[in-house]
């Protein structure tokens, strides 16, 4: 029995005790949701939301890996470049345009009472990026209000925001 314990001991060192990886889980979660949504035939605006969220989460995760600072606002610039290099190549693959009607006043045809043509994927990608950008702020606000952080709170807020926005857009808007 002691020999078995001595053989198993090195393998136990390979098993992690606890993982508190927020950004990698958000990144994989957003990417998996986008792939699943495209597979199911969900609207291109929803796929855009998920790809935009994935791209910003990926950028926010990878940008801090470069420790030496070469330019001002390096993390922000790298995050934006990673976001753009993820979203822009997908845009030609998902070409879907839709109407966006604004009726704030005036006669039809004026800038505030007109129907605009919108790239639904790009609109969704921008919305998804904004939701991922807002999620850490909401997580910090919840932590301050409660006095403690829940396990996987940031990931739950991020994926919850993406899911709520996607359901609202799919069911109520498009």
C-alpha cells in the first residue's frame, strides 16, 4: 500500500487544487457561444454580439502579457488591435444588413427621422464588446455592495449579460 502511495504522489502534484481564471473562461465561453449560435442558425446580430465579446475578452486577456511598455496606452491599443483583427476578418463571411429606423422628429428623410441600413454583424460585435467592457465594472459594483465576491462572479455576469442581450435581440427586436 505504501508503494502505491509513493507512485501516486507525483501525479497528485499535477492536479490543480482550485482555478480562479476569470478572463480565459470568459474568452472560451464567449467563443463557444458564438460557434454554437452560428451552428444553430441564430441571427447574425447575435453571432456578432458573441464574436465581439470573444474578441474584446481575448484582447483584454492577451494585452497585459507584454510586460514591457513600448508606447503610451499600450494595453488599450493592443486590446483594440486584437479586437479588430478578430472582428474584421469575419465581416466578409457574415454579410447581413437590416433597417434601423430613427424617429426623433421632423419629416421623414431628415437625419432624425430616417431609416438607415446597418451591418447587423458589426452592430452586434460592437454591442458584444461594450457588454464585455461593462461586465468588470458591474462585478466590482456587486462586490462593493455585498462586501465579498462570489465564486466565478465575473464570468457569470459577463455570460449573463451576453445571454440576456442575445435573447432580447432575438425575441423582441429581430
